[in-house]
C-alpha cells in the first residue's frame, strides 16, 4: 500500500498527462472543428475515410490551411487530413514553424501526424474523437507530450467528438454493407 502523499502525487502526475477536456476549447476552436467536420463529410462523399483538419490563428480564427483525408484518391500513405493541412500551412506562411497556429482535427492524430505536429512546433492542438486503434495523442501514446522531445503541446480533446465519431461509424457501416453485397 502506497503512502497517501505518494498515491496522491502519482494520481496528479497521471492526470496531468491526460489531454485537456473539451471545456478548454474556445468558441473559435469549436467553429474550426465544425469546419473540419464539413471537410470530413466531403471526404466521405469521395469514398475517403471522413477526417477533416483546419489550421488557423487561434485568436482571430483566420484559416491558413484546410484538408481532408486523400489516401485513397492519391494512393498516398501520408494522405492524412492533418498532415496535408500542416504541409499546406507551412507553404502558406513560408515557414515550417507553426508555433503561432492551431490545428483542429476531427480524429485523434496517429503517430505519423502527431510527429508532424511536434516537428512543425504547432502551438495548439484540438481534436474530436479518440482513435483507440491508432491515436497517438492519448490512446496508444502521448507523443505530443513526450518530455524527451524539444516541442510539446498538450491536446484539447473531445471537441464535437460525437459528430466526428458518428460520421466515421456511418462511413464504415456503409462500406461493410457494400462489401457484403458484393460477395
Ligand atoms: Zn495520421
């Protein structure tokens, strides 16, 4: 049995590593997430996994880049919404450092995209639903909060998460139904 002071310290430390809850999102964050959901919906209409991402100035809500998944149409394993948005944002401001910018993405970023968030030094990260199979910001790991890396950002999660996960569920249900009909 741990002494109470140690148990309470460990509990606080574990909680500190969790992403922040949706109550930490601003009205601008929520508006950007709504935009990202629209992009995700568009992705679904093209047969892409419905994930959308917007990069914006967190104080003004000015949009710098936006994207949805394009992996199927481009046969590109790096065709994830938030990675495309990060690359396009850097091009738009002609700087790879995105410290002053925020990313709203409908699904928890994977290891590849969380790595890009760190390498771009993104200032703010907001995501919708968790991805228990591939998410690397909360579910399988917390790459953007790793103290060994030289840039860290604590995500805000759960913003409009119900809508994002509903889109994903509908998409995969429809795809399963199609493949069942085909056989
Ligand atoms: Zn990804």
